[in-house]
C-alpha cells in the first residue's frame, strides 16, 4: 500500500470518528432540547418535580436522582403538600438551612462532576451508598442557590472532571427558572382561590368548583351533596374574647373540618363564619353522617382565648343533595342555585331549632329561580 492510500485510509477513519461524534452530540442536543421543552411546559410544581425525579432519571439512565429545595418560608412545601416521589430511588428534600448548600458549591455557577467521598455521598445521596460518580447541579436564581439537583451513577467513569459541563450547566439554569416560575405562578393562583386566614378555599373558588362538580356528577350519574356550616354564636366569641381569638377559632375549626373529609371533597370559607362543603358521589344519608361527624368533632375541641380562658364552639349544619340524574349543561347554574339555597335554608332551620344540630332539606323543596344574584355570579365565572 502506497503512502497516499495509507493517508487516505487514516483520513477516512478520522472523518468517521468525527461524524460519529457529531451524530452523538446531535442526539445529546436533541435530547436536551426535548427535556427543556417539557420542563418549560410545566406550570404546576408537582408536575415539574415528577419531570425532574422520574423523567430525567429515565432520560439519562441514572441509578439515583436527588433534589433539595431551599425553602425557608415553607412556600414550596405548602404547594406540594402530600407529594412524594414515586419510588425510593428518587429523593425530594426541603431545607431551611442555607449553609450546607453554600458549603457544597464553592463556585455556584458551575456543576460539580465528581467521584463523591463518603461525606458528599451521605449529603447528596442519603439512600444510595452505591453511587460511584455524580453530577451535582446548583440551582441558582439571582445569585442565590435555590436548590441542588444530584444525578448519580454506579459507573465511576460516568461523571468526572474531564466531562464537558456545557449541557448540564445550561440544564441547571433552565431547571432553576422553571422552579421559580412554578412557585410564583402557583402562589399567585393559590392567593386567588385560598382564604388566607383559614387556609381553605374561598367563595369564588367554591362557585367555580360547584359548577365543575355538578357537570361531572351529571356526566357520571352520581349524586352531589352540599353542606352549609355556620358557627353558633360566633359574634359572642369576638365580643367576649376579641377578634384575634375569633380568627384562631375560624382557622382551627376549618382545619378540623378538613381533616374529616376525603381528598375528593371540597371545603371553602363561604363568608364570615360560614363554610361550604361539596361531597361528590355522596348520597343524602351519608352526607348527614358526615355533617354529624364534623359537628361532634368540633364540639369536642376545647378552645382557648388570649387570656387562656377555655370555651367550646358548636355548629349548625344544613345538608342537601342533588340526585344522580342527567342535567343539561344549560341547567347547571340553576341546579347550583337550588343546591346551595337548600343547604342554606337547612342551616337557618337548624338555628331556629336551637342550633348545634344538622338538618337535611331536599333540593326539590327549593323552586327553580332565574336571574338570582348567585346566577349572575356563576355566569360570570
């Protein structure tokens, strides 16, 4: 073989290696772009966490993945209350201590690609002692570390200081933005539907949910029950013990009620000392049982004033049920009015009968009403 042929073969091999490398880089870039698009499409923090803890693990074929969010004001924790990663190979933690994150990242602008020692491993992967190499991604916004994402592999050569960090560094920036956006959007959304004193839903969100649940009940042919709850002699509590004590009573009562409900049930502060509850797929007899359970649980609580004076609180509860019959969409607003009006009428009856009791009034005891104030409010949602 002459020198030209040797040189030609050598150039072909070199070219083949370069093309293969370019194709791999193109595949990597395409994967990262797909991941970025999916991350940016998340508008709920729980969905974003699933994407980070589940999908990233699958995309990168990782042995473990761990996320720490710096959450000193418990904002993120409240937004994902009850959320847990789908398996023990994904870990989600919240921290209100900034020092460990600052200690881990001497340069918060650059990911760490290392073979972790025992100290780093116990911090970054507390449930995975077999991790041999890892990429630790600082999640930074406006110069502050808001979290740390840890990608772990049992392959000691997977991540090391010779591996380029351009893609991973860019991914960390995108994740940081997504986390901040999700928290901001959900916080604003939460402020618009949550009563800040009692931490349950507000009147507007109840009106919206009422129409949704009636529509769902009509489609699936199941009953929808409604409870109206009024705190007995609440004005006396404010006059006797002060408004701060009254606020605590409202908050504690709301949370006590909430604990008696299913996850599918819906509770809202309807106004003042009134609460409204929607019980999907709940027949009238069961709704009365739920009302009695709530009434007895609240009555059993010993409340205390700012001066440590003990007192009790009782409830008057109205109950009504919309039967599982198909309703045209056009009738939903009227059905909503009748259901609420029936439960409201039952509350007044409970008070007239001496308070501290539950009363059931069927929805057909309230005639259809057009152009009511509630109709107008619901139509504008």
